[in-house]
C-alpha cells in the first residue's frame, strides 16, 4: 500500500523537522513548505492526502491559505498554531479546517490526529451514498459541489455550516446532541465550546428557513439537541 503523503506548512524549521520525523516513523511521506506561497506551488503540483498548517506564517497567513485550499480542494487540514484564543480556532474550523492542535504539542498526538482525520475522510470517500445529492421539496444539497439551493435560489454557506446541514440531512429525524454534532461535523470535542453548535444552527436557520423563528427543517429537541425534518 502506498504511503499517505502529508504537507507540513510551518515556518519554524525545528518544529517542522520534529513533526516530519514522527510522521515518517509512523509510515507517512512528508513534504515541507516554510511559507504560504511555497505551499501553494507544492499543492498545485501535487495534492497530498493531508495538510498540517500553521496559522502564523510569513507573507500569506494560514487562514488565507486555508481559504485558498478550500476553494480548490477538500484535502483534510489540521491547524498547528500557538494561538489559544477560541475565536482563532473557530475561524480556522469555519474556513474548513478538520482539526486544530495548539502549541506546545506532543508529536505523538499530532500523529494520532492525522490518523483520525484520515480515517474520517476515508469513510466518507468510500461511501458513494455520502456523495449523492439530497433533494427535498424546497431544498437541495449537493456534496460534490458543496452547493445548496433553497427553492431556486443558491445559498452561500460557510464550510462548517454546509457540513452540519449535510450531516443532519443525511440522518433525517435522528436527534443529535451538541457534543455528537461536534464530534461528527468538527471531528473533535476537546477544543470547541458546544455553544458553537447553537450558533451554527441559528445561522443555518437564517439562511435556509423561510421564517427562522419557526423552522421547518432544523428543529430543536428541547433538552437533547437537534434534528433535521425533510
């Protein structure tokens, strides 16, 4: 079996070397870019299986690079940064990052996170049903184009808004707690406040519901969580 390839975008050479060493010991192939522009050139030549990306980069910052990557690819992204503020973590995840590791970190933990993210994405890729467009009387969700239309009108969603809507719509009438949604949509529960789910539900209702105060698709199950009604 061919080794999985990981691009490490990190301007601190010592950190990049340590992460690379542990990943290579875990049977991954690694490539390194010290800045955003170099990473863009490498990504245009060859798309890796996963990107580990620092937010604080010279020139183009990691959030801008994440946005650039997401405009072109669904390659998994793990953010590796010294920023501890929750707003920064949410910003990265909102743009489409799959996980977030805060410095100082344990190299084995980074390896474990890489394996977990790759397992999740592999399950989605291997399931053809996951890529099938979902059509409802007034709502269409297309995971291949990540497009959503309400009636005949396209609706612009953030990466995580789309992921949450698609996940809920794939499991109609099934009730999920906020913690379950964090685990299935964000892929983690350690770093993000469950209140983030509530914020995303509110934003989704504002974008897809005719009357957000009286939703018909994303419903609250009081004391438990949320569910999708077709």
